[in-house]
């Protein structure tokens, strides 16, 4: 598979392998994936050559994997617009709910829910545009994930790129590998994960403040 040579090797499905595919590389990847999906359909006795419902499904699903389900693996992380923190605002900022649409690395089933982010800026640092937080969540969700690692990846990225005093990430999500198969749990059954960085990891009062704000935002949503 020549198109893969340029991409960096990654052992984990939720690690990036590239910083943007060229149109040719994207087309080659989709084409190669489509022919493997066609093989899978053959194995499962789905007659995609003659059945009008599944005729285009291998290429449709291949495109979906490359462009949507796993887009955050092949694309560069969102570029962050930084603004000077002119008023030296240093209090907790809480953002959410931000929709989470991801895919479970164990079963390839959807994970969907909401993320809440807490950022404790440093008075002499930078702040980033509000919509960038949605883009960051979308970027890391666009990989085969487990929720715990998704939560940490989002927080670590914000820490590394914007150097605030602290970051908190809380995700509440439904895992369709649990509701649609396996134990067939209720669609109301959720999993909550949190990750704390910097001051937010060390200061219980700040953590409480974050959780209170999350509860308020979840209620008004
Ligand atoms: Zn799963």
C-alpha cells in the first residue's frame, strides 16, 4: 500500500498518522478500503454487485471511514486563533455542552454525548476563540476511541497548546456497543469520564466550581 508509506506509523487507533492527506492519497485510501469492504461483503454473502440497496455501500462506507469516522486521524489538529488576554482574566471559564460524536475502538459502534470543558486561563497568557473548543472535541472524536482516552487527549491538547493554569474535561456519553448489542442496555445508560490538569487537578474548590457549572449548563441545555 504505497499511500501509507508517507504516513507516520501509529500503534494506537486514536493516534494521528498524518497531518492532511493530498486529494490523490485520500482517493487511493478510499479506493483501497472500498475493495476490502467489498471482500467483507462477499464473505458475509451480501450480494453488493446485484442488490440495489448495497451496490454502492462498500465505497460509501469507505468514504465515511476516511472522511468522517476517522477524519481526526488523517488531518492536522485545528489551528488555534489566539487573542491577548488584555483584561488579565484569570477566573474559570466553563464551556458546554459540546456534542461528541465518536466511534468505539472495540466494536466500531457510535459513541455520542456531550463534553464540558473548564479552562483556568493564566493572566499573562493567551485565550483562544470559543468555537475552537468545539473543533478540538470534534478533532479527537474523529478517531476510533475509548472515552477515557478521548477525555485525556482533549485536555492534554488544550494544556499543551494554550498553557493555561488548569484544564478540566468531562464527557457524558452513550456507547452503542452497550445499547445496540451485547448487554443491550438502555439508551439512557451513560458513562461519565473526567480528566483534570494543572490547578484544576490540585484544587478541590476549583474542581467543585467546575462540576457545579457543568450541572448548571447540562440543565439549561
Ligand atoms: Zn465498544
